[in-house]
């Protein structure tokens, strides 16, 4: 279940399972603004070689500790899958179709849209509005993955006493953390101790996610950014402060302004490493 991109999921715990830690955030709305109600950043010994699904015990224990430390009683959660594990496409469907009709049409077309058998398909969609590419149609963002890719995550959370209410694509969730008006033409470089990822959003296209090797020369960036004609800037978020000199060097190499991602007032628990957990929690707020 991809959870309608988290938009109708209610007030949930945002949970990120990182390679070396579990991060959880719960938000609440007060006086018309969102603020952190509970959070925890719980490290665990990273797995060496074997995937966590083959030996989930230490991750289950870390999830339990994180929930206990946060003090939250919420057990319904929103989690994210990496964008490179989900196929996202923008489809044009007749304008005016109801959500039921959209779902029926997408399932009817699933055989040629996605390389998964229908009985192993988890599919979700979001309408984007009138299509500029095709008259009398609407653009619909479709996300799909194998159901078998979701089951280990659901089982892990269940073993920790949690219930997966929404599963999102990480790049789609992270859009919520961009400054207002910066969505079109922005890229986000997220730097972690274990590596870095580059998320790009271009109008009318699915979000893109690429692994970045920061120890390599900046010459990798043209290939990572691809056609950058729609990009206006690269925003950078990290678990530690980003030096201005490094940003200046990156700006010169990619020929785009590179600057720190502004924080959202009230949503600043624990620093930049909590970015995705906050984004997931924000998507799980009640309207």
C-alpha cells in the first residue's frame, strides 16, 4: 500500500529506517501551525553484507527503543520507499474521471505500464491537474512497485508493535520540506554519514533519485542532473552544517546556485538527519 502518498492518512508517526539509525517524528497542529509533538533518533549497529530482512531483530529493537524514548503513543506510521525501488510515471487520462474510474483505467492498463504481474502489483496515483501535453486530459502521477517489496517492511513494523498506515516514495515526501514556491525547478542534495542522494523535480515528470559519491570529483554532476534546463537551484541538507566554501565550489561546477535548505519553523528536531521523518509526519497530518 502506497497510502495515497500519505495525504489522507491522518496524524501518523513519520518513520525513516536509515542504514545506521531509526528516526521517528510525530507532529501536531497548534494555532494553525505544525510543530513537533514527539521525536527520537535511535542508532543501531549497521548490517554488514546481509540485508536487514534476513535478520531484523536489531532493527525491531531499535524501533521499539525509539518509540519508547519519543514518548509517543501513536503506533500508526508512515514510512518511505526509495524512489529507485518504485516506478513512477505521469499518464494522461480523460478529464473529469472520478478516482474510482482512474483506478480502474490504470489497472486495466497495468500490463503495459508496469513490468509486474497484476497479483503482485501495489499501485497508487495522484491527480496533478489539467494536462498541458494533451487537450481534454488530466495528468495523473502513478507509482507502482511489487507487493512483495512492501511485505518485509510491514512485517518489520508489526514485529515492533507498529502498523504501516502509509508508504510513500521518499522523493515525493521530501517535496514537502522545500520552501514555498521552490518546487518547480529545484533539486535537493541530502548528505548523510552513510552517503548522499540527489532528488530532482521537474514539471510534468516523476521525481528522480540518484545516489551521489561525494568523495569523487564534481565531474559526475552533469550526468546526475541530466537536462538541467528546468533546474534553477540545488538545495543542500545535511546531518551537520554545510561549509559555504563547499557550496561555492559545487555551484561553480554545476553552474547553478547551491544553498542550504531552509528549515521550516517548528519542524527542526535533531537536525537535518530528521528531514525525511518530518516530511512523512507532515504528510500524515489531518487536514
